[in-house]
C-alpha cells in the first residue's frame, strides 16, 4: 500500500480526520484518538492498534514488530518487506478504527458525531 492509498482508505471512515504530529508522522484519528500513524518519510511504514490475539500473530510475521512506545496497547509497526496483502492491511486498519472508536467515551462519541 502506498501512502496516498493508505490516506484515502483511512479518510473513508466516518468522521476520520488527519493531521501531522511529531514533524513527520501523518496521524489518522476518530474522536480525537489516533487509529493509524504513517511515516511521511520513505520507505512507508505505518502503525495501528490490534486485538491481543492479532498482536501476537502479527508480530511473529516478517516486517511487523511491536510499535515503539505503544506495544503495551497492542499497536504494531508494519515496515517495508512485510507479507500482508492489501486486503489484510485494510481489514487490520478497519479493526483498529473500530477498536479506537469503541473506546471513546459517550461524551467523545457525541462530540465527534460517531
């Protein structure tokens, strides 16, 4: 997946927003909470939240590691050379969006309109 394809996919989710944080990371959020982070510097790498079962399964794969600073929350870092298909990437990012959206408080969900 290329950065523009990742960007278009993440922004296709209801009420998803984007902004740049930490000078070189494109962050996608719902209700102010990040569900995917992509590096703006090549080669493309991106991180997202997973379920505990997915976390262990994914980090056993080539090119996927626990995300720095966020691994304890079951975030993974997908780097060049990974073995995920585009369909798997989309499914995993959708899961991340759903997990993050599901953790929003009722007040945050109402404020975000989700």
